[in-house]
């Protein structure tokens, strides 16, 4: 159903454009978070999405992953994160952009990051490279959980730091409907 939605979103543009789909086997989104006592990270390999190319230039991107797909290698932490993030009401994190500038292998993306029911503008820079028949989009950015109305969890009466580093590596392949 999710893939169907993404295809419909871009269907009007397919006649003059090439559609790339995220290869979930070789793609991931990860986060790094911190508390004065310890740092931790989690990774999702359940990334879905598409990139529309026009003459080998990326023009649009829509990426999403489920909150429950992030694995920090600590099941108690992951279960608590699902509670804190209210994953039943807000099961996905997504990014959409149709404002992209490619300059010598560097892609500047300006779009909207939607998380915990809140959408905020996001501008980030990533590397964009073709390797054999695949395209690789790789980068990172920082977000503040409080910007998404998330109540920061506490440990030993001290809240986690209000900063998360997000890293992503998306391998994209040509999609033929």
C-alpha cells in the first residue's frame, strides 16, 4: 500500500522522468542520541521511498520508515522509545522535497521532515553519486526532538540531550512499473 501511494504521488511525472526506488537491502537511516550517562544509536533498514530524476538530476524525493523498525540493540530501550514517541499514533518518520540543487556531486535538499505528527522545514546537504547501475544518496543532519513536541525522557532525573544526529545512506535503483 505504501509503495502504491508513492507511485501514485509521482505518476503524472513519469512520462519524462526516471523513477528510482530505495533498495532496502543496502539502505539505512540511523540516529545517535545522548544522555550525560551514556550515548546510544539505532538503525532502520526498512526504508522505503522514491527519487524522481530528470536527465539524471534528482528533482523530487519521498522517503519514509517506520518508528518501530529502529533497532538500538536494546529491546527495553526500543520499547520505551515506542512509548515516548507514541508510535501507535505516529508510526512513521518521513521526508519530502521537490527543492533540490545538484552541484558537483553534492545535493542540497530543502523539504519537510515529518515526525511525531509535526512537520518542520529541513535543509541538508548530501553526497549524490552513481555507482554502476545504482545511485547513492548519503548524508547526515541534526534535529531537536523538542521541535517535534516530544517530551525528552529522563534517566536518573536527568533528561536526554535535545539533539539527535540522523545519518542516512540510500541506495537507489531504477524502478520499472
